């Protein structure tokens, strides 16, 4: 049975019951198309013997008991693809749910590939084809129908079975700790701190000139602050292409700005135009030594390019053998560094990643491993000295 919680009293009783269980499954429905901050519309939560949908939009409802449950160290909070859900709880409370288990992360070390969807996991592990007819529902509209509520609860009821099966696989294979680093990233509050000073790093920059970078940094920070203040998407404040064009042209006057392509009529003489001209003047007046500098990407030596290609092939083979997603073992950039440097300090050379791939990677670099296509078995065999 699914319960629809719309009062503080009901929520307090629910959370007291849920706190008696070793884990709860959690999901959220939200919208953010017209806002900067995600607008929480529904919270789905389940224990082994009940499921509930919580209405955060209900008048005067106090979610404190739910937030306390999210911090209860005796109850594991189980999500699928947790990052956006965790971000919502962080925005509301300044804290992340902990302890946490992400079934999408676990799936990567259990042989289900990279970024497997909840729908696919339900089909593979539970044998049920999910109804996705309401995936475009506007969850902010009230009242919700019984059909909508039941549809929403499926996102946490099937997750209970997935979690149990994932735990069995992880315990049987001894791989539970393989996702520790990624889980630690998910529960780290710094992951969700929207530092305006770092907003420029999301831009697709067109130049590495110091003044251009400094202007991008300052303009992106201004846009981020405006978006937060007005609770509007960044693109509604200023589109990326406009920001980048202003940074490239660096106009000194409203007349110069008004001649730029793509700016709305009157923009240059409006409040935002005046703010931007002040920002440009301030950046230009600064000591150029304070301008940001982009770190140079690692340049793979020509002599190591063939080694890097062989490492990619070896990674594909070892990932398939161990049934682990390649991305969880090593990134392409790590493989380049591994190929080009003598003694690199990389995660792939530590812990379980070293056992699965790193040791063989070092032996390949040392010329102690060869690879040969086996036509009879239609696979590539690894040959060791």
C-alpha cells in the first residue's frame, strides 16, 4: 500500500517507523526548467514493508523528521543515480544523506555496464517492465491522482529488490569497497557548493588569453550570482554565447557594447549592461598577474602513443574479464599519463584497480605482456612472459 503524506504529524509517524529499518529507498521528483534552484515536488520513500509519497508542497508541512532520517547513521539511504537527489537535500539542509548507497554505482562493479538506467535494472534484476507513461508529468501540479502516486512509488518499491540483489553480488564478489571513492564524492558537501568564482569552468572557452579568461571568470561569477538571487536559470540571465562574445570583445562603453551581435535591444544601457561595463573596467585595471591561467593538458609523448593505445585495449579486456565498467577503473587521461610517465601517482595503481588492471598495465609497459588475437575463440588473449 502506498501512503500519501501531507501533514507534519503523518510524516513524523512515518519517519519514526522508517528509522527502525536498516535501510530505506529514496527518490525525488523536481522541476528546474524555470528556476536556478531545483523545486522539490515529491519525495518517495520505502522500507521493506511500506512505501510512501511525501508532499513537500503541502501547506505548513515540516520536513524536519525526514531530514533527521537522512542523517540517521543506522539507516542506509538507497538511491539510484543519486547526485541530483542528494543535491536537493543539500540545498534544503546544508547536509547530504548519509550513509548512502547508489545502485547505479554498484551496477558498474556488478557487470551491468556504465550509467545503467533504473528501468533496465528493474527489468534485468526484478523481471518487470516499468510503465514510463508519466515520465513527463508536471509533479508541481496539485492535486496528484492516485495513478500518479502509484506510478511515483514504483521508483522506490522496486529499488528495494535491486538493493538486496546488489548487496548479494557485492558480498559474493568482495567488491563492496570498490565504489567507496565515488560514494565519498557523492556525500561530500563540497560536491554541491555552487561557488560562483568557479562558474567559468563550465564554459566552452574559445581562447587561452589571460584577459579573456579573467573576463570569463568575472562575467560568469556575476551571472551565477544574478541567477541565484533571481532564482532563474543561467541562460535566462545571459546565454553562454553572449557571455563569451562580451569577454572576447571587452567593450569599454555602452556604444561599443550596443554594436555587438546577439544582444537584446537596450541591453547595453540597462542595469545589466552597466554592471558588465563596470566588471570589464575592474578586470582591465587589475594586475595581469592575477588573471587565471588554464593548466596545460598533459601532452602524451609521441614515443608513448602506441603504449597508450595498447593500454586502452588492455583495459577493455580486463574490464570485460572482471565485469566492471571501464570508466570506473581508469579514464583515457589516466591511461595517457600512465603510458607517458615513469612513476605516475594514479588511482589505477592502487587498491582494487591495481589488482584488476594496474599490475598488468605496468607489465605491459615493461614489455612483459603481449596480446594476440585468437581466431578460434574470437577474442584477444593476453600472453605473459
